[in-house]
C-alpha cells in the first residue's frame, strides 16, 4: 500500500473544495498576467522576500501559497 504525503492530501482536499465552489472561481486566463505584475523580490543578499517592504512580502506569501495549494 502506497502512503500519500500530507501535502498531497492537502492538495487533493483543496482541489475537491475548489471543484465544488459555487460562489468563487479561479480565472485561469488571468493568472499569468497577475503573476507578471507581482513585484520581483530583491535577489541580493536579502535572506527572504519577507524582509522586504510589507506589500512585497505579502505578495510573495500569497503567490507561494497559491502555488503550494493550487497545484492539486
């Protein structure tokens, strides 16, 4: 019996919820344009984008969570 990882279980559960959503939907065609408009994190010696200005840090966190939980 193959064990399914916790992140895979979370992604699957999120996919089930998203598939049944009635009041909210994802505009797949808008994702690329939205992502292109996100501020780019500084790639210098900053340890993480969370140390940048609050708006950049929030945009980075939202984007990473969308990738992590939206890929299922």
